[in-house]
């Protein structure tokens, strides 16, 4: 029956190469994504439900959830504002060195996160370039939630910039102009006309940045210091458990991060699909 | 409200987009800005709207000097070629946008906004589409929404940038007629840009023909067609046939073709004529001997359109003749005949001249 369905769909398809390309894609997805996940589930299966529950509700771990969620939340909000601004500047204005700034936006993706972490830790430590200036003001970045949020924001800013930028480029200048000819103030035009246009991209970008921050490890650990109950993030807990050869425990914590990320990504996708449908007149 | 444009000019870097331009538009007049692309017509319209700044000159709406007034305070309505509707808002919200964007102190109540918007939607015959989104409407409907939106604030002047340019021929025809009616009813002062001669001639009270940032002629459609100020206007307003040759003793010769050109001095001359200004005969006569062969026949519409070629012609001529004439001459492709121009136009003289070579003097 499946073969029948397949052969029927093959008849109707005009684009060539469907079978081959889908086959390769599925193989790739299985090898690179699903296989490691299976081993994770395999590790988990050694635990009973009560053991699993006990592991993931450890108070130290609960505190790390809070730290991670809070840090990622602050980082995502910061990126939403700053990333939108960067995308706006890069699309709407011409200035010397624009290409360079544009290229710099991708640096956090290209830079090994550990390098970013060490750099940030050095800069913001109490005798670092910036830390030294902030110290007299009573602001310490290293070993506090500010440092965690900062590191998370650093590694995830490209998500917002790169999702908002193309949408902003597609926004015809006429739409702004139309709002102005109708007497709208700049603020009103931005809120009612431009922001709704960018909204899906901005939410997606912010969501991706948030999800990325939840799992961030390399960039955060150096600046966070990892004080239990205070600046310990969830991904660090996985690392700690691995060092103690507690593979089942590490898997349990990892499964929480994974489940949260997947659920968020799925939610973003569903929401965006609904929104875009409306813009295209319900025809998807 | 009348519009007075004086000495408006504009450059982009080193290129001159507009030579200093003067134009007076009377209250309630519908003016078409006509020209090929790059003629500066859209630039002029955008300067009047305040979407672009002129380098010099001034613009008055009535007695109000708006030269330095921001676009949002000029009280204009603007219709864009590609509608520029807000895609995420319903038709109702699009039309209501200008009213809801007003500062709280002067903003009408939501009930008033509602009734005003519904009244506008009724005017553009879209009252049943209020809750739809722009993407669910056809191009013609979207442009009507855009017009209703522009009229919502009762603007002093309505500016339209190629309003029908993105629509197909039939819808364009319909919208044109409809805009004409709307203008007769509401009498807004209006300026619209087009590159379509027919559209300009059909809609406008007066047409401003532009090329290369200059005004070539400002006239009523009738005058423009009958008394073009120069060769550019003549050529831009319709199909043109060219006849070039040496004149001696009031006879123009070009290869084995010759035609009487009374009153034309000796030397190399270029004469122009419209497709309907030539007749076809089986025999030449003493005043015109212009052998041509028919290479294409299009018997569609009120007239038959022909393409004529000859070795003395640089580019083929177009001719239109009546259907009766078509049958009398038994026209088909490859038929050899003689053209007899009823009128010839000259533009290289200080004032345009029209000759009638076949008239019995």
C-alpha cells in the first residue's frame, strides 16, 4: 500500500530527484541527529521513573534551571532590542564600513565559544579592562547572572539580526511612506506598520536566541564561575555529572534541556505558520 | 485646493532630475504628468507630496506655502503604483489608519471612524470586503482600497503615482472610468503620473508632457494631440511615420519615391505623419509617387492596421484605413500599392508646420 502511494505520488511529481534527495536527507538526519538521540534515550532507559524524577528535581539542579532560564531570558530580550536595532541600521542606512559591520555580525557563530568565554571573562574580571571601570560603580559582571546573560547574548545575537534583516530588506519603502502620507508620526508608523511586519521574524529570532542560550556552555562557564545554587547553569550540570562518570544522571539532565528546546522550537514554528498564513490570504 | 509649483528643481549628484519647473493647477483640476521613464515625472510628484525635497523653488497649496512642510502635515493623499497596503491589517483597518493615527485630541470617536470608513468603502464598492486582508483581494480591488485610504482624511490634493500601471488592461480601463466619475463627483484637485498616453489623454483636464526633467508642453488633451509643441510631443502621443529626403523645387525625393511638399525650402528634410494620415491607391499621381508593399495586415477593431515597407524607407510605415477601403483595395500581404500622405508635419522650423501635399491649391 505504501509502495502504491509512493508510485502514485511519483507520477504526479514534476521536479526530478525527489527519491534520491529525500533518501540522502533522511539518512543524514538519522546518522547525525537521531542516532545520538537514541543513545541518550538508551542511557535514560537504565533509570526508573522515580529515579528519573529524583534526579531532575535535585535542588541544586532546580536552582540551575532558574539561573539558566533567567540568564537566557535576559539575553534573549536584550538581543531582541539590540538585534532589531542592528538589523535596522544595516538595512536602512548607508555608512562607510557597513560591509565590515555586517560581516562582524556573524563572528559569534564563527568564534569558538570557549574563546568568547575566556575573552569575556578576562575583560570583565575585577582587574580586566571593563571590569576595572565597573568595579567602583558596584557592578560586578564576572561570577554573577549579568555575566551569564552577557555571554549568552554574545553567542546568540546573530540569530536575531540574521532573521530580521532579510524581512526588513523586503519591506518596501512605500509602506513607510504610505503611513507618513496618512499623517502618522514616526512612532505610530513604527508600532503599527513596521513592527507588525517584522514581528514574526523578530519572535522567531528571539526564540532561537533563547533556545541557543539555554544550551550554551563554552562561553558561559568561564565568566559564570559555577558557584552551586548561584551561577551554575544546566549545561554545566551535565558536564559535572559526566566528570563523575554518572552517565545516566547526565542523560537525565540533558533530556530536560533537549525537551525544553524542542518544545520551544515547535511552538515557534506553529505560531509563525499561523501568522504567515494570514499575510498570504489564508492560502498558506 | 489649487497647487502652485514655481521654479522647482532637483539634482541627484551630478545628474539633473528636474530643470526648474513652473506649473499652476487650478482647484478641482485633474492633471496628468506624462512622459517616458526617467523624464522626472515621478520625482516631481514626490516633491509635491513631500516625499522628496527639491533643491530649489517653492510649492503652494492655495495660499499655504508647503515647501518646507513635512509630508505628514501637507494634507495630501497618495496612491502608490503597487498599492502599498498594510498587509497585516484588514481592509477596514487600512482605510481607518489615517484617522486612528491622529493625535488623541483631534481624533474622531471610534463610532465616527467606523461610519466614515464604511462610507468610503461603499464609495469604492468594497463594503462587503471590510474584514478581508489585502492578500485576499485582486489587484484592482487593492488599488481601490488604497484610494479609499488616501481619501479618508479628506486631503487637499490627491496624488497618484502610476495608479493603474500594475493592473491588466481590462481592469485598468474600468478603474480609469471609475476614477473619472469619482473625480466628477468629488472634485478633488489631483495630479497623477503615467507613461500611458491614452490614459493621460482620457483622464486629464490638462496634460503635462515631460522629458529629460523638462516640461515639453502643458495643454488640454485635444490641443496636445492637434497642436503638439514639438517633435517629442508629437512622437510621444502616438505612432509616427518618417519620411526623409532631399527637397528640390518643392518636391521631396528619396530613392524612387517622390512627393510634392509645397512651401518647403531646398535641402535635406525630415517630415512626419500619423498612420491615419496616409491613403493607399493602386496608381500614383503627379503629386505623390510613393511605392510600398504591404507586409502585415491586422483587421481587428474599427480600423485595419497595416505595415508598409519599401526600399526607400528606413523603417516600415504604419497605416490605418477603414474596412470599406480595405475591401475595395483587396488588401493582402505582399500587395504593392502607392501611399498618398494627406498631411505632413515639420518640426525643424521655429514653429511646427503642417503641409497638405494632396490639397488642390
